[in-house]
C-alpha cells in the first residue's frame, strides 16, 4: 500500500468513532424524521405514508401552529436585539483596562453556566404575582404589582427578561475576543484627529466588529427560534397559550400527544424557516459587514 493511502486510511480510522456516531445518532435520525414527516406515526406502530397531509395540516388547518409561530417571532424580535446590545455593551465594559477585570469577567460569565432549570425556577419565584421579590420591590416604591408570568401581555417579556440573565455568556466572550482583535492604532489615529467616543464607536468599533456581530446575530436568532426550556418550566405554554412557542408546541405533539409524524413535519418546517432567515442574513451582510482582509 502506498504511503499516501496508508496515511489516509489511518486518518479515517482515527475519526471513525466520530463518523459512526454522526451516522448513527445524527444523520440517521435526521433522514428518518424526514420520512416520518410524510407519515402518520404514533410510536405504537409502523409509520403509515400520508404524503403532504402533515404539512397541509400545519399550514392550513391547525391554528396552534400559527399561534406558536407568532409567539416565537415575538420572542425573537424582543430577545435578539436586547441580547446582542446587552452582550456588546457588557463586553466593551469588561474590555477596559481596569484592576480586577478578570474577576469581573468571571462574575458576569458564571450565570451562563448555571443550569437553565435552576435559573428558571429562581426567576419564577422572583416574578411571582403574589409574593415575588420583584413585585415587593415595586410596591416599596409605590408602583402596582405586575402579573409577570400570569398575564398574556407580560408573559413573553418576562421570559425575555429571564433569558437576558445570560448576556454575559458565550456572546459576550465572542464580542470580547473581537474587541481585543481590533488594531489599537486606529483608535490612536482617531484621538489625534479629535474623534469623540461615539465617533470612534460608530466608525471604528462597529465596522471592525461587524463579522463578529454577524456571527452572534445568527447564533442568537437560531437559539431564540429554539426557545423551549424556560417556557416549559415557567409557564407550560400559558396563560391562554401566550407562551406556546414553536418548539414547545412541537414537543407537546411528539411526547404528550404522540403525534410523531406531525411533530417531524413541524421540525422540518422550523428548519426551513431558520435556514431561510440565516441565508437572508448572509445576503444582507454584504451591505454592512466589513472584512479587513478585503
């Protein structure tokens, strides 16, 4: 055997555990779910081919589909801008040359590694309508109590508030790395020309950070579309299905109502929506993302 073939064979042998795991636990179930999405399947029998019936049911017959999609889009519209802005501002603060900055970075990162279930349960206690800590603080300053999780008006903003607890996590670290990669000579030149703080932010920081901003934006959109755990624990989709997000609706169909065929169709529709939004972001990025190598 030639040396090049022997090296290639050795390489494939080294990555074979990952390849086998990918084929068995990722690609295989993925393709099977595509087949099941065109079938009627309840976990207690064999899939029965029904064609496009599941997709027709979701798009034209099931009002909860559009309700869950509307709730998810509302959550995405609130959560993505706030999380991006919050993570960027926090990264800029932690990028300052101050004493103990490593301690501050650790303190702000810790909430992101706290288990989501534990964090959500604590926030449910804080946002309780009757004896919640936040309402008690509002009453102390003369403001009325707010039904945070029990009102159709405040339920989704409350879940957005809970999700913002993790703005010091992965997105902040990525922004921090991007900020540290900006050439400091650009700021020095701006200082010589008398540039203000805002001018340096909009004409140096944002353009040089735009590739990082695009990455965080796409990751935030994908994760926001897949919101599930917080809503499942805090509200169970209520009140009046106000927090019935898309993935929660998919979960209920799959594991509570055992409609695996319909749930698989919902999963593939979500994939199409997220894929389309991601492609749109890449297309629009040509207008505002600046790559220094170009």
